[in-house]
C-alpha cells in the first residue's frame, strides 16, 4: 500500500479503551514451535529438507526441537490462560495430516490438533487454525510444489480432512498465511524453502497459492457453512523515496507485488495489470473460472504488519537514516499500520479485519530483579501499534482484534533461533517458558481492555 507519513504520536488519549468485543490473542505456527518431526506418522516438509541444506539457515539450526510444543501443549495452553488470551492462532502441519501430501489421512497426526483445540476451548480460548503456514509436504514439492496446479487441489483435500475432524469446534478457518512470502521467498529470492530463484516461478506459485485458497474456501463453505472463512496476508506499506517519476513507478511496482498482488484478486479486482505486464507475466496459469473462485467472498482478512518500505528506483528498499529498527533491521514505524488500515478500508470490500501478526524481535538483554526479560522496547512496539489500531477503529476501520507475534520465542525461518519475537522467553536448553515484561503488560491490558500503564 502506498501510504502518506502520519504523525508518530496519535492524538487519542493515553489509555484508550477498546471495543467490548475486541479480540486479544497471540499467534504461532507449526514448524516454528512444534518440534517432534517424526511423531505419530509425520513426514518431512520442505522446511525439514531446507534446514539440512548447508548455508540455508543462519545458525545451522532446524525445527526438530523448536519449542517442543507438540509435547508441551498442555502447559502452553495453561500459560495462555494465565496471560488472559482470548484467541490463539496456530497452524496445522499438512505433513502430520497427509504425510504424502495427498491420499490417506493420518488420524494420529490429527489427534494432536484435536487435543489442542479441546484444551483451548476448555481454557476459554478461541482457536484460530491456519491450514498452511509454509510447511509444504516434501512429497508434493518433489512433484513440483506450488508450481504444479495439482498442489492446489491436494490442499483442498487436506483442508477437507482437517475440517472433517475439527469442524465442529472451529468457528474461523484460515486457508493460507502470507502467500506472498511462500511465492516470493520460496521461488523468487530463494531465501525460504524450497529455495528456487526464478521470477517466472514466483508468478506461477502465487497463482496456484491463491487457487488453493479458492478451492479450499469452496470446500470449507460446503463442509462448515456456519464457520467464517479467512486468509492472512502480510502488508508492507510502500512510500517512494522522492517524488520523481522513477521512484514513484518503482514504489508502485513493489506495492503491487507485495501488497496488492493477493488482496486485489481476492477482492475481485484481478491481478495488477501494469506490473504483470512490466514483468512479462503471460498469465498462462490462470484458467477460466480461477479468478471467480479466488474472489469468492471471505468473512475476514487477516493482516500481518511489521514495517514499511521506502523505495527508490536506484537502490530499492532503504531504511531512513537514524530510524529505530528491530534486531532484524526492520524499521519500527507504527503510523504505517494506522495508514494501512485506512487504505484497506477505502480500497477493498472486505467485511472485517483481524491483526493476525504484529510484533518485533528485540535484543532482550536487560532483566528485571526477578530475572524476567525487561523488554520495554517490545512493550512499546506493541503499545504503539495498538494505539494505531484503536484510532483506526475510531475511524471506522472494522478491525475486530489483535494477535501478537509471537507468543513464544521460536524458529525464525532462515534466521534460525537468533531473532526473538516472543512475549514469552523460551530457554531452548531447558524448554523453560518465562513471560517477559511485555507479556505481563499485555495480560494487564487484556484484563482492562485498555492499554495498561507502563513502568
Ligand atoms: O515468523 C514470521 C511468521 O512465520 C510469518 N510472518 C512474519 C513472522 C516474522 O518474520
């Protein structure tokens, strides 16, 4: 989204209240926290394979142990309850449910999510499962992965198997997490599994991902007519570095590829033509009827927001000199979240939005006297973004809730375990979980439905 800069400090009161039905929660994903890569019939995903390729992961790590959530989920749900979370967004590992990607369902793998959902509901926490958060079965990747149209059909069958087991207890189904990252990092830059580097493949993968959403969405509507259907997109608002025609055009292309490429077809606007033509995409993958499937109405759009981008034609993306950044070098810029929500409100017909990810990796160096991580920077990040959400709601943006990324420190993909996004510290040697100062503040905020004081 191209957005205009806004003042850094919102004008509303310092401790505004949120709507009574505002949803407070946290998010994770299967590969990043579960561990237990071979338990109960699970097969390898593209990330299990990728982690074993030399040089792919910064610290040479993998997801074998991660946060051991597959084993410790009961303790983890108790912790969520202590933190007063009302919603928990997690993802289902396709490799646990359909080890070959398609074909017979592995009931033992589904048992885990069955137990997790029951535990969450018993704790008064609404489950928000995402069906795909990047861990494609290796067996499907061997057959072309997202370059193969059949993968989209396999995804719809897998989704139906999950619904068959959990559909009686889940009220909101999310198909994909961040298809831009799956297509771009997986097939264009090679930073993510399966590590390909082809712009043409990126276009093919992006369409098959959206097709997977459309096909699975149609199945979800049939199997669970009362449930809500959602997809989660990541948005990185874009501003040109100068008013020059070159910078404006470059920023527009980045905006199209990263922000509009998925939202536009979902909303029925089709793929951004100028940018498709600029890159010479011939749309050979787009069959008759695909765009109608993709644009079938959703009930909820999940919004993941972390940072903005300043784009110049000559240098690509850059961070303004002296701007505050997190430990991954991403600029901390809360006003762009408010601007993004207003842009979405004005541009699209989506009925409702949920902030499905927002958070920051911070140094986590300081500790309180009782040994807790004193992450005042993360706390400020969350608070400042929540202020933006609050003000956007006051401006008629239909945002129903906020899920912090992430509940736990976890496996941050190609960066390994270095960046720590959690509001709960995980000591990977002992698997001990300790809420950071930000987690206690968040619990206090949830308890009062307004931003808690900071100290
Ligand atoms: O950790 C990821 C998550 O899996 C998807 N959204 C962005 C997060 C931070 O990079």
